[in-house]
C-alpha cells in the first residue's frame, strides 16, 4: 500500500475529446488502473460551474482524503462518481469502469453521501435488509456489519430513535454491506463523539489493510492528516493539489522559532541565522525563520545551538514548529473557509 | 427488477403503512358499504349528471349485490391508493433514500419498475381485504333491511364478485399510477399531493357539474367509471381504453424523467 510518489498521468490516449462524456476503456485498465480517475470532469448548472475540468487520480489501496472549502464541488464530484449526476463534460472511471456504466462498478463500491439516509419507521436492521435485498447481498451479513460499527444490540430499534452518531454508524454499516473494494465516504465522522472518531479512523485503516481503497471527504483536516496517505484538494471545482500526503506536508511551512536573553542580543542571533541562509523576521522577542528547502533540519538546529553557545548567547527558545495540514491547506487556498 | 420489487415490499411492511393505511381502507370500505345499503329504497333514485344512482332493494338482492358496496368504495379507495403510490415515491426524495437506492440498483428502469409493481401488489392485496370486509359488512346489513341474499352465493354471484374486484383493482391502480407519475415529476410530497388532490377532488367535480361530457375525458372520472363497471355517461370499454391511455402516457413521461434527471436529493 505504497502510493506513487508523483502524480503520473496515465492513459493519455484515452483522454476524451472536448465535450464528450465517455471514452473507450483501454485494455487492461480494469485490472491495473487507479481506483478513481477523471479527465476534465465537468458539471454545470446553467451558468454556474460546480466542477470544472477535474483531473483526479486515486491509486488503488490508499486512503485518500478529498478536501476543499464548502461549495468547492466535492459532493457533486462524489455524486458523479456514483452515477447520481450526469457529467456535463469529461470522462471518468471507477475501478476501471467508465462512469457511464456505473452498474458495472457500483456493486464493488460502498458509499455514504452527505447525511445518512434511511427510512425512519424501519429498524436499523430492516433498513439494511432493504439495501441488501436491492443489491442482491446476503442479509446474513447484516449482524456482522452492525457489530463492526458498534451497533450490535441496537439493530432492532427504529431508525428514528437513533442518535446522530448512531445514524452515522448505520450509514457506515450500509456502506460496508457489500464488502466493497472501494469505499466513498462524505464526512463520515459527522456527529461522532471522540471515541467514535477514533473508531472510524481504526475502521478506515482496517478496511485499507484488507486491500480496500477509501476515498473520504472531510473538513476535519487533523483526521485527514492522521489517516490519509493520499490527498485530493479542490477549490471552486478545480484541482488544487493531488498526491501523497507527505508530498504536501514536506518542506514549506516548517518554522524555526528562536529567542535569547537579553532581547537586545536578538540582532546577533539574527546574524547567526542569516549565516545559515535563513531569512528571519522579528515578532516581539522572538525570531521566526522559514525552513523551506532545508534538507536536514535537525543538523541545522544543532549547529545554530552550538554557534550561539560559542558566541555566548543565552538561548531561551530554539524550536521547530511543524506545519500541519490546516496550514498547508490554507496556503493552497488563501482565505478558504473551513466549516 | 425482482430485487427492487422485494426490497420495496420490505419497506411497505412498516407499521405506518399497515396500520394507518389499513385503518383508512377499512373506514372507506365500511362507509361505502353502509351507505350503499342504508340509502337503498324500493324504487331507487335516478343518477344525475353522472353521479351514483342509489340502489334498489331488487338490485341489491341480485347476483352482484354482495359487492355493490365494494364497487362504490372504489373511488374512495382510489384516492387512498393514489396517496400511497405518491408518498412512497416522494418520500424517497424527502428522506434522501433515493440516492442510496440508486447506488444499490443503478439501473433506474429496473428500480422504478420493481417499485411500481410492488405497489400494485400491495394494492391488489389491500383490495382483497377491502372486498372481504365489504362482504362481511354487507351480509348483516342486507338481513337488517330485509334484502334477500340467495342470489349472491351462486355461480353468477361469484362471477360478479371476480369482475367487480378486477374493475375496482384496475381503478385504484389507475389512481395510483397518476400519483406515482406526479411524484416522479414533482419530487415533493406537498406539491404533488396538492396538485393531485386538487385536480381529482374539487376541480374535476366543478368541471363535471358545468360540463356534462366531462365524464368522457377527465381522468379521475374515467378511473372511477372503470371501478363501477361503467356509468350512464361513459361505457366501461371506453372508460377502460381512455384510462389505460392516460396511464401509459403518465408512466412514459415519468419514466423518461426518472431515467434522465440528476438525483440531487
């Protein structure tokens, strides 16, 4: 489950002509292709373009995060992947099968789109039975999936009596019914308590460990950072970034924070940093230096410490602040509203 | 389509459908049967402007007397089935369950067909229950009014029972089809119920009162005429043909819409 370290554009010959929705399936694609692939996927509602020429590629066997501001087009994209919405233009494949033949892959896909949707007057178990019957899945799997999401013992209760977290769990259970090889989840942690969020994280990892691919849309960037090894970031319907999470997290954004006493010595400390090639800015009694492009940060910090000591500077802070996904995200999408 | 059919039957087993729908069905059936027998007179009252003629004692003592009340209930039961078909579809939009169903059965025609057939099956079972209930109420009512029931339990009586059942079932399925098509097109319970009931109840009656020939053309009146085996305005054959045509058009338009429109609910 090691994703490619760079984004490889494959199947160029399969790119559709402008304005077409389908493209021929190259031989062997169903076996070896990415779990999800789109080329120029577009959805317009009148004058408004919800998804604008999206080129996405999610390798098989990864947990991929799908992030972007509200209204970025995430749910519209997921709906197109699930055959609920017809693309205006572009092409896409799920598990190697074109979006236009969604019946060919949906049997291997489990999905939870937006909020869980069930019949309030039926029990959780009966709701799952409705879906299992419709999909031709053995209803004997229902107790197992209820147990997997921690709803065993509550399956016979009416859905309308469930808490928000229980509804979310039932939605996950429904997605797991068909033992999917691809799981598409839209905000799966909504309504879950901290323990539930941890269970969700473990669940995604265990599904992934079994060889499945997970494509999960979320606004909880901390969770995404912890769980996802592949990221797709979109804004205003357009792709902003896709690739391994580590690629986005590496390099830019880590910051060295230094301080010394007395503060009057800060210019001397700044000079040491400058000799190391670090441009720093002063805020209060601290110096901040961007560590972009520094190959071995630990070694550099050690050298700064030794130099300061040699120059009789008394350091009161020498800290590397690691940027998190939220920082990266906000760098990618300036002012992007997170909800 | 079989999976869709079975899945829909599972949903229709919920208590609100069984007990709520069953209570309304029983109420309408008993009401129509009681009115049929209690308003009967020796000479009857002539039909006016396509409305029911009241029954005569002689007529109720005939071979089709047992199911006369049931036949008269067909219009009311049609409204009930109209609401059942309509809400079973619009609730898929309002609960957001349609998107779940379509990820389980992406072949939309099969999903729609199975769902429709399941609703027809439930309507058929409900009409059997209504027929039995009406018959059970008719027998003591007939005795209380001194109406002979010997003719009911003959070969001819059983034939009438079968044909009245078939006509009533056709009528309610026509009403249900109209509700189903409206639901697919309008996707909203309030909107579809408002439009449908306003058309079937006050509007058609207003038009009927001012235009005698409306019974030949207005769908609700035609469906009701099929249920009663024809009226003095429109024959059974004409009513059946026109009702079938209306329903075929409605189902075609609804199916095309369902197959082509995006699902955003």
